C-alpha cells in the first residue's frame, strides 16, 4: 500500500514537472520567435520556418516531440481511474483555449505576450493530448467490457 502512495506522489510530481517544462519552453521559444521577427504577425502565431526561421521552427519541433513523448508516459502511468473524467474535460478546455484567437489581443499590452501564450498553450496541449487519447481509449475499452 505504501509503495502505491509513493508511486502516486511520484506521478503527481512528474506531471507537475512536465507542465513546468512546457511553461518554461513556451517562454523561451515564444521570446525567441518574437526576437527574430521584424514585423508583428497577426493570429495565428505559428512557429514555422516561414514565420520565425529555421532555428525557432526546429527547436519548436523538438520540444513538441518531447512533450508528446512525456504525454504518452503520463497517459500510461500517471492518471488514476477517478481522475480520467476531470483530466479529459480539462484537456478539452485546453484544446479549445489553444485554438482561440483571443491571444492576439494580448499584443495591446505587449507584443511578446501572444507569442508566449501561444507557445505555452501549444506545449501544454502537446503534453496532455496524447495522455487524453490514451485515457479515452482505455475508457472505451472499459465501457466495452461492461
């Protein structure tokens, strides 16, 4: 019993660490993308080579890949059965928020803010989406068994 509690704590801390990694990476890539652009781009803030150059685009791709891998790990080991429904609902909210074009209005405060918001949300969604897909598949199989 004690090892299960310890594993849950480890999983919780790992999840929080992965979210922190997504936030830090979003701040770094967002600032980098902002610094290499000579003009202000309107929504969507994409980090592809046409908009921000190869360096930012390549770094963005690697960070997205890392977030996807971490999300798969979380989906396999971290989320408990009672957390599945809230996790899936939170994932839906994050995906909807990341697709919103409201982040461009942050540029009225400072032009870097939309880049940060977009990058952070992209990385958090890239992290939670694979976990959500795995959990949704598990939920479908659980329903099928009943």
